[in-house]
C-alpha cells in the first residue's frame, strides 16, 4: 500500500489523474484504514475539483500528519453544519497560515448558522481575522481553555472540515471580491510609501516558500528563474517574499537592473497586518502556491499563481481558482523549466502596464 500510494502521488503530480486514482484505490483495498493514503488521495481529488469525494478522504489528515495520533483532542461533539442557535461553537486552527486564510472564506456560512462562534487562529492572524469577521470572537492558537474544557463550548470543528460541510460542489463556491479587511491606516501609509518608491502599476513578487525540501522545492522557482517577469519596463516591483535573502536582492539589482521595493521595518512573516495592507495595494501579485498567493486572493487582489504541474479544467470555476475569483493559475509540466511559463506571465504584466497608460 505504501508503494502504491507513493506511485499514485507521483502520477498525480505528472497530471495522470486516472492512473493516480487507480493506484490510490488499490492501496485502500489493501489497507482501508491507512490515513496517509486517504490524505494523499484527498489532495489529488481536491486538485481535480472532485469536492465531495475529496473531503471524505481529507478528513483523515488529522491522523496522517501526526503518525496516526490526533494532534488536537476536543471533548465536544464534532459540529455537523446544522443550525445551532443558543449554542457555542469553537472552530479550531490546523495546518499552516495559508490554509487558515483559505478556510476563513467559509466563516460566513458558520456565522449564519445562528450561534456564538469563536475562531481560533495563529496569533499573527488574530487582529486581521477579528476586523474581517466582527460577528465572531477570535482567539490565538492553541486556545487551551476550549480544548481542556475550562471554557464551555457545546460543539467543535477544525477549520479544514468546513470544506466538507460547505464546499461540496463547484456551485457552492461563492463569488467574492475579497473577504479580508486590512487595516485602513496601514493601507494609507503603504500607498504613500509606494508613491515615493516609484510609479504604478505595482507588482508584488514571491518566488518560493520558506519551508523547503526535496519534494516541496519542485513547486517553487529561484529568483534567477523570474528574469522574464522582472524585465518588463514601466513597472514597480515590490517584494512579498517574507524571507528574501540579501544575495537575492543583489541578483535582482545587478542582473535585472531592478530595485525591488523592500522596507526594513516591515516583517512580512510575523507582521501579517502589514503584509495584508501592503498586498492590498498591489495591482498584481505573482507567486507560487504559498500563503502570499492565498493572502492576495483573500484580499481580492488580481493574482497569477504559478504551478509546477498541470491543473485539470474540472478544478476551475469560470477559468479561475474556485476559492479566490481574483486568482488565475499558470502551470507547467514537471519536466519543463520555468522560462516558458514566466514568459507568459511577463506578457500579462506587459498588458497591465499598457492598460495603465491608456
């Protein structure tokens, strides 16, 4: 089963979803209770937009990512999505910052069910979430009073499970122009600072995640790969890479002739209020599938997300990411270099620049 799961995961990354599904199902015939197989199968099904089946398998993620042991232990019953007037619900955090930002898109449906909603999230997101969802009470993770029963709650639910409750078809994804509300004071400040840095249009750039590894590295580019993107004239490029290195800025300056806008007093990793406000000022964001792209989509900013493998047409809604109507995907095959894809993105930036001068 383990070998079949690995083979199926590889086939999914190559875009052969039919064969991937075949080997995932073979693996589950041999070991129906393997959380790792279920979780990986769920990821591949989500990528295809097979929402209902995907969420069933994705529910195994809580075991798959922690050696078969749940990493959170709430005594309250799992919420089933029904009305809960007069009751208290704790929605608790899981996975990474990007996942929390994505899952927050489903909070309005939970709020509409009528009870008291308390949302747990990463401490860096608390103030941003509280402003964006004032009908809730937002607390930092891990909020032990809820998990240990010190503060009474009637029902509990991990944020990721909201997908199984509210996103079971392409039609269930609402159109929106952004659901996060950045700090207006910070937005005003960054608009002024950007004017001083250069003329618009402003294009935010990210090229990799801060979490790398042999497999994850395939999803990201290097700053050198982005030459076609950053060689478009008449654009002010803004750094959204939260752990950009000094040598990467040197490459941008010496090889591309670009002064990538970056400020020492803005910590894009820890100060997510500033990151959100700055991102909201962009005319366009170019990023791989990291929290930068998710943040931009959650703010309603036009975004070009580059991907290392094909995404099937069944995933898209109106040609765009179903979670974020402002996000479009640009994908290559694993065997291809980034150059061809980045030339396509450069053409999009050229069009943006041309439109801004009309």
